[in-house]
């Protein structure tokens, strides 16, 4: 589930100006870079085949989620609860929405059920609170992001180059909100960016960016309208009396949790011309209870190697990666990754150097365990 600036920026920057050589990609012939098929050749022989089978039991999260969510809303609306108790329940609502979103992400890759229609139905409701449609999600995330991870101009989730920043009024306006910019307002980035980027992409920028030419836009707009109607109905139903606990706080939580993962998964890593998930992706660990609630989403390098793997089996692959690639497989506690994110700028001077275009501060990206440990 990933998001950043590249798509909106291209509406102001002609693709004709895109010159991949100016990004100084890590040489695809470099020994440290391997393709996904290369990793699979090494890993498949040492992993149990049964872990790759679809796991429809994951669907059990949905009725549990809906029941608890509905009961929580009922409690807040119908009982005069202490504010501290309402606050706790509002955090729970945001967490439940996040859980459903992570399940939708997993379902869209075919790890739970085979039927694409049912997958789209899960994505429609699971990502509905973010106004992110199934058609857009499959195209933007599954096709573009997974197909071109950290490939500048092609990965919609890769942060832009300094060249783009200089030419984009949009980027200059957004930059102070980004982690590592040094501005206090960057604290709010996690709380709003995911739906903001999804909405602007679906309503505006996908019509101006040639990479979205083959996306079914009429279907996407129909889905968006239905999601908007669903979300509006919920807001109308809960009313204005407890909107802080039923809308505002859950909205902040449901955005901040995924974005705190998404940002740390790729935004500390270099551009790579060869899609090497152990170089362009960081996995993060969390408290065991949170890992269960977040469906192991933090084991993101595993996900990029095997998108169709049910994530309840992610730790099996994680263990094998630690064993076979101890110097390459980057994994750290999530809180440390977030701290590192705010200590480093987000604009790319070149493939492996981040720069703050305002003050000129530069930091190296991380592409291996040794580089990661230098920051830790």
C-alpha cells in the first residue's frame, strides 16, 4: 500500500524532460543488485510450498472487524461515556479501519481469494474510507509501484529529484509538509497524505499523466462516486454531536498508521534501475500485538518479493532472508525507521543521496545493513 509525490508533479513537468541518466541510477550490473526472479531462484528451494497457497481464512477478519466497529459506534452514539473512554474507542475505530485496509491490500494481490471481482469488492470497502478505488489501486499500486519500485518517473511512490522540485510549484508548496523538511508542519504528513494523494490522482493527475493512459477511468470514477456516497452516508448517520470521536480522530489514526509504514518502507532507500527489494525496500518490526492487527504489513521486502504470499506467513520468509542475506536484508524497529525518516530529507540529489533543496543538507540513502547501522 504506497504513496508519494511523483504522480502529481508530472502534471507540471513534461515527461519529455525526464532523463533517467540524470538520476545516476545504481548500475544494474552492480553485484549488490539482484532481480526478483534471482531471489526466487535462491529462496524457493528452501521455503515450504504450502506457505504460498491462498488463505481464505484471512477473510474472517472482515466480520470480526465489522461487528466490533459497529458495536463501538453504537456505544459512542447511545451512551454518555466519559471523554477519555470515547477517545480510546475512537482510536480503536481508526485501528479497525486500518486493519481492513491492510486486508484489502493483501486481497488485491490474490493471496486470499482467486476471484478478482471479490477482491475488488474487498478493496472497495477496505479502501473506501480513503476514497481509493479498486481500479485505481490495482493500476497505481499493483502495476506501477510493484512493477517499477524506486524507478524514478515510473514508480508513483518514489519521491522526486531536485530537478523536479525546482520546476514544480506543487512540489515546492508540499515540501514543508514532508518528513525531513525541518518544518513543524511535517508532523501532520502521516495524518492526511494518503487520501489526499489518492483523491488528487484519481480526479486530476491521472488524466494528465501518460502512465495512466490504459487505466479504465470511467470505471474508476464510478467506483469513486460510490465510495464517496458510502462515506457521506456514514458521516450523515453518525451526526455532528460526536463527530470528533467518530470521524476526526479515527480519520487521523487510519491515515497515520499506514503512512508510518509506507514512508519507512521505501523513502529511505535509493533509486534502483533493477527492481531489487532488498535494496529499495526496508522491512520494519513492531510490537507483536500490533503486527497481528496490522497483518504483518511491516515485512515489506517479503511482500515485494512475493506479493501473492499470505502475510500470515511473512515471518517464515523473513527468517530465511535473515539467514541467506544477513548483510543485505534491511529490517529495523519501526520507531527507529520513523526517527530516521525525520532525520533525512526526501528529495533526491542523485540515486543514493537525499538533499534538502532549501538548506542544502545532504544524507545518504540506505541500501544495505551496514549503511542502515550507521544511522542507528
